C-alpha cells in the first residue's frame, strides 16, 4: 500500500527553506500585491552573493542592487516582464554592499500559488562575473584583431595606405567602411591606397566592396586607388573595366600608385 506522508505547514516551510538554502544560486521571492513589489524572502546564497543580510533588505525592492553602470535597457526588460507577468533572464551589473560590482544573471519567474490565490515573483541570481570578464576580454581581443587586420599606414598628410591581408568577408568589409570613414573624417586625407596584394581570394564580394568604398570616399571628398591586383585577377570575376567606369584607378603595386601621384603633383 502506498504510504502517504503528511507534513505540517511548519515542517514543510522549514524543509523547503533548507532545500532552497542548499541551492548554489541566490533565491529571492517578492510580493507584487504589496507596494513596490518588496522582497519577502531571500536565501543564504543571495546573502553571500550580495553581502546584505536578509534582515537588512527584507521589505525593499530589489533595485537597491543597481547602480551607475547598470544597463537601463536590461532593467526595462525586467520591469516589462513583471508588468506582463512573464518570466525573463537578463544579465545585470549589480553592486554588493561593499559597493564592488558583480555580474548578476537574473532569471525571474511569476509563480501563482492557488492555495493563496496569489501571485509571487521568484528571482534566481547567479554571479557570472568570471564568465562575463572572459567575454569582455575576448571582445577586446577581437577588437584588437580587427584593428590589426585594418592597419592604416600614413605616407604623407594627404595619402594613406591600407594594406589588407587574409580574407575579407562581409563583417570585415563593414569594419573597413567604418574605420576608413572615421579615419578620413579625422585626418582629412585626400587619397586612399588600398593594397590587395595580401588578399587570398579576390571575388565578387571584394569587387562590390571596393565599389561601395569608392562611393563612400567620393562623398567624403577623398579618392580611392587600388593596388596589388594581378592581371590574372580579372579572370577571378573582378572586372577591372567596372573600376575604370567608376573612376577607380588601379595599379600593380603601391610604388606605381605613388609614382603616379607624384607625377601629377
Ligand atoms: C523576484 C525579483 C527579483 C529581482 N532581482 C533583481 C536583482 O537581483 N537585481 C536587480 O538589479 N534587479 C532585480 N529585480 C528587478 C527590480 O526589483 C525592479 O523590478 C527593476 O529595477 C525594474 O523596476 P524599476 O524600473 O521600477 O526599478 C528583481 C525583481 C523581481 C520581481
């Protein structure tokens, strides 16, 4: 025969509290029927993550964990989820009691308790600072790699060379447009020499990328010279005639391009 176990509410509460305390993540329960949706329960992990004792924060809204650098957009997502009584997961920069910042991966769920005919919100907090700082560091490397893959070599006040190596995919083109336009804007250069000698595959993407770059530079009052295109490249779907039509000068080498500029000045 199946054994039925009955717990008194008291035992149940004590039992679940202990279980929740064993959970490695912070747990917070709030009561939206009370003014400003205050905290009515926190577990031990929440205390150790934030440095606040339950006594200190009971009755407060969780926003006291936010500070100067907390993303307003992420906080808005939480507010909107609460309004719609939906669950949400966000990454918030929060601040401990000693004011040190930490990355809080907050998952928030609306929980309806039928016995009480009442809605509560439960928040699960995980300190993801280590992962986040890895991500931020990786972003930094990516940015550095992007800077290295789009190096600007100023030759004179008015001339700048951009030697490109490797492959250029659409993302790298976007970086090139962005960096070149910022560079021309800052330095007021007149002539940009784009050297494609180190480019592995000169395909349709490179072709249309160059045409787009030419248009961009023209609007900014600068000229584009393309160097390093082998005659055989013409076969590789890059139509040099198309470049001529768009008044893009192309040369076999940077030296030839510079000689031509000097001859004209
Ligand atoms: C259950 C629950 C847990 C929450 N936990 C956090 C938290 O750990 N950190 C935080 O910055 N905000 C947290 N919030 C969000 C804030 O309490 C608040 O809802 C948010 O700041 C949006 O409202 P506001 O724009 O009025 O500040 C939590 C909200 C709920 C309902």
